[in-house]
C-alpha cells in the first residue's frame, strides 16, 4: 500500500480496531478527495488489511481518520460498493464482501465522452444489418407502425466473450445511407457522425430490467431467465430529431451504472 498518499497529522493515532489502515490527511495533488480515499480503502481491501467479512470504520470515523467530510467518505464508499468490494448496511458499518473488484460493464455517465469510454475496450461482432419491422419503435421516428426500419444487430465482446447484445435502429434518412461495411467502429454513433456528417448532440438514456429469453440467453451464454439490464439510448441531432436508437442488453451481474449529479444553485 502506498502510504505516501497521506500527510501525517500531528495528533496521528492508530485505531486498534483497524490495525494497518493508514491514518492521515489526503495529499495527492489534482485527485479528488473521494477518489483518494476510495483508492486507499480499495488497496487495504486488496492487501487484506481489511479482509473479506470485516467491517469498515463508520463514516464519521473515516472522516476523522483522513481529515475529510462525511460527504467525501460517502462518495468513496458508494464507489467501493459499485466495485463489488463492500456492502453498505443501514445503521451498521459497511462489510467487505470481496477482495478484488469484478470487471463489470461499468459506466460512469456524465457526458457523451463517457459513453465512448465505456465501450472503447469492446469489439463489435455484427450479426445483421437490414430493414426490420419494429411496431413499437417506428412511431418514435415519426413513422407508421408497419414501416420497417434499418436495424443493426450485434454482440459486444471483451476478450472474445459476449458482454452485451446490441440492437440499433436508425431514422430512414440515416439508415438508408449506411451499409454493413460502414460499421467499422464499436462506437456506432461515431460512425453516423463520420460517415454522414450528422452531429449527434443529445443522448437520452432509459434503463430497465428483464429476464433473458432463449435467444438472448444463448447469445450471452447465460441461463434462460437470467436477470438482464436493458439500456435504451436515444441519439438526437442539432435539430432535436431522433437519428439513432440503441438498445443494449447486459447480464445484470456484470453491469453497474453511476451518475454525477449536481444541484443547481438558485439565482
């Protein structure tokens, strides 16, 4: 564990309940305090200073130990929980549940650039690109329910293993100008921008849940009836016209999603 991340406090003390866990002020320049605390606790868990089954100090104890606010502590713990390393408990100390973080299809979505980063390590295994009937989707593009849409079906893979199933529908003016060979980039909306010169400036995301049917289970190598997280991203151009609708289905146990929310200040 890199204890150089800490500045010693004059009143530094060792808490007998958590021997080996550093005590001191966080001092990595340019790194948010919550990230510094997250990294220190993550390392302590990985080094078994905080072994699986043990409890962490309370938020108040961590705040005092590292000289930070409880808001900072809360953010660090939320990220550890998203990593799958701890389980927070109401009115009780958080518990360590794993020594190493899983490798989920984790998204931290604060911008369109974050969407690009989340998919950048995957590859696009194209299954088909053709017109398909989509009665529930067509009206979103201002079409009658019986009008077919150009649809790209693919499997996202990491290390050759399936991580998600992707189904993307395009507005007629977009889909008719693309071919299967156009999709040489795992970031499909980037293909639309590059090939057609359409600037996609707004993305609206909806997240839901479902159970895997036989086809989805087979594609993801999961049992039928497995829990699935389903995201729907609607990409709009500068004129607020829907250009692309991307539906992606992930195994629920390999998906995490976090947002950064800020409160608007009153004018």
